[in-house]
């Protein structure tokens, strides 16, 4: 069957007017003869009654004593409310629909409450409802262990639910609907001339998502990439095609890929740089430092290892714990708070000379020191002071011509 998976985020479902836009997108696909699985997030944002963050506040009552199992049971309620409300709207419009929890939809996970991984999707029940002509609405962000316990998939879990279902059902495409018109060259809150991209590769959007862009969860992209299922990031509130995400080779074959060295920028705020230099100390300083970070669940980034020590970064909310651990080891780290990580991302960057020169020139001309840098085949990262973030992003965006008409047009 011709099948599309649609995923609607919390802002798409938060009020009656928004849900009418959702209904319009569903009706358009049904009129085209398409079968639909619709994945939904919890309604609204923090502070609204059914949003995930609001449910988390309930979990923190009574001294935050709620066990992880029961916490997942509570958090799964937000998506179930969304699914049943959307089902009610469709039925009122005369559209046959059924609402399912993640477990009822056949999404099985391991038992890691709060960050469960999907282990299997059994599609029999989904296919039965689809063959009956129903729109199948699935509560995202959740699954079920083999012994029937409710689990949640972690932040961005509804995106993961959508692409996993798309892969399991061999969907033609997965449409991720949100409140922006696709993927932009940079965050428009920081770069006033950010432009929409018509197409990006899986690798590029994974790098953007992992480095601070919040358009889609990287785990969801990885699932789609392995299955070869294309994804579109679209706006709920318009009829635009949004941004197509698929293999670079597919884009080239379809004639909609034009190599550009840099595709976009991403950033992470609230970063602390730590330097541990121990010229006369033990030779295993690097091992001791990173073992201490790992044993306390502190994620490290921007790692530079030298014979006499290490430079690395942690998120600001981990910095005091990290500093305390280093001092317990007998080290006195040099600490630089208030940093930001800026990522310059592009599939055409690999082997292209001069990219770092453009970055250095743009930031130097803007009077912005580079505190640290690192690179991979498709990304160059620079660490800067956070108070210079807006100017850095704008300078790099202009230097790479990202403010001009995008080079990738359908």
C-alpha cells in the first residue's frame, strides 16, 4: 500500500486552530489515496497542562521520589491524550480512525526507563487497521517492554517513533510537521537572514541536530538513514514542501543536489572549557581525568589531548561537578565559563581547501577570538565566548554566502 507516516509536534496540537491545520494535512493525503499512520507528541509547551515538561513537574512533587517506572507511566499520558483528542476530531469529521499507545502499535523496547531503545516493531495490528481504511494515530515517545511495562524513548522520542514506524512499514516518506518551514541555514532567532534549505543529506542533518539544531532528533535520522526512508521537515501551518532529507546520492540522481561546501550553522550555548596541565605529574593524567568524567556520567566534548594534559569542554550544568572531581584527583583546572560551540556543517567540506581560513578570517574581522577548534569530514567546530555568539553566527553565515538564495533548489 502507498503509506506515509506523519508526525505532529506539540505546538501543532496545542489549540483548536492548530489542530484544524493538522486535519487539513491529513485530508490532503487521504484525498490522494494515501494510507496514513499519524504519530503525535504531547500537546503544547512547558506550562501547558498536558505538555511533557508539565508532567515532569508533577513527577517532582513529594521530593522527586517517583520511581523511574512510574515516571515513564506518567509521562506517556501526554501523547495518549493527544492521540485520543485527534482521533475524536477525525471521527467527528467522518474519517475512520483509531488511537493506539506505543505498545498497542507494536513498539517494543528494552527496559531502560526514560531512555528506552526500540528493539522490535510488530506491525500486524497496524496493518490490520490500515487495511480497514483507518487513519492509525500512534502516541509517540513511548513503547512497551516484552513483559508489558510502559517506557519512554527520551527527548525527541516522537521523531524516533515516526521514523521507526516508517522503516517498519516501508513508508514512502515520513513527514515531520513542526512550527517552522523546514530546515534553515541557521537559527533565525540568532541570524536574521537565515534561509530555508530545500534538501539536505542524512549526514548533514545528523550533524546539525547533534550540534544544537533542534529541528529533528539525530536518532530519528539515523533510523531513517539505515532504512533508506526519506524524511521531510515541514510546517504544520503552511502547504510548503519543507526540507527533504535523504541520501546525498539520491538527491544527486534526482537532480536536486548541488554541491555547496557549507550547508548551515548550528550552535550550543552554556559550555565550560576546562584545562588540566600537569607537566611534572603522573603520566596517566588523561586517563584519570576522563575516567573520572565517565564514572559520573559527564559528557565531554572538544577534546584536545597533549603529552602534559588535556583541554576539553562540558555543559555548564555539569561544570561544578567536573571541577570538584578534578580537584579530588589533585588537579587545579583552568576554567573558562560562558562559552559557546559553533558548528560549520557541509557535505562538500571534505577535502575542500580553505574552509578553516574563511572561518578564521570571518571571526578575526569581527574581533572574535577562537578559544579552541576541532573538525571532522563534514563539520568544523569552534569554541568562542557566548556573549559574541550572535555576531559570530552572523559573520560566518555571511562569509559562506548562506544568506544568498540557497544553492539547493528543487
